[in-house]
C-alpha cells in the first residue's frame, strides 16, 4: 500500500510541475517560385524550440510534390555542394533552426506543377517526438531571393 501511495504521489508531482517537453514554434516560412518544367523547389522557415528538451526535425510532406527532403548547402574547399541530410536535425532546448537558401532547407522533389509567386503551399513538418505541424508557406518571386543576396554582399567603392 505504501508503494502504491508513493507512486501516486510521484505521478501527481510530475503533473503538478509539468513534464519536460519541446515546444515548437514555426515562423517566417517562404518558398520561391519555379519555372515551367522544373521538378524541384525549395522552402525555408525558422523552427524555434522554446521548450526545455531538445527536439529533432525528421522530415516533411507536401501535396505539391512527390516527397520532401532535408538538404544542406555546404562549402567544400570553395565549391558549394548540396547533400541530403539523412538523420534529421536537432533543435536544442531554447534554440532555433533556420532553414534557408544556401544552408539547411527543404527540397520539394517531384513538383506536380510550378510554384507561382503569390500563391501559398502547405507543408506538414514532422518531428521525432511524433509532433506534426502544418505550415502555410507563401511562394515569393525569385527577384526577392536576388534582392536578399544583393543586400548581404559587401559593396566596395
């Protein structure tokens, strides 16, 4: 009987103080328009973990393509190379993961039709905990991507 009461008290204390968990917030989603005939697209967003345990991004799905892969762009001796990330990406407690062009990002593989600027696509983001979040992603012009790159270049007179 004492063991049963002790277990019940322990379980109650967990609920009273709250179990440790990841709390995921997704912001700044963006995808770029694609030209007619392109089979792949790119999407980015910021994934923030405001919880007190780490979480892992393990994948995503979207109805606009056959499948979604997590990719990384990396400088390899002066040559930018893209590779598929096989084991997901950890988001530490209190940390964030920025998915963007030129870094980690989602590749939309096997597009069913071109992504048009001004439209919105849906992406379901999957985490190791089993959590899934739906994100409405605005599709922007490629010119916005060029403007972003130009604003980050060093200009010398």
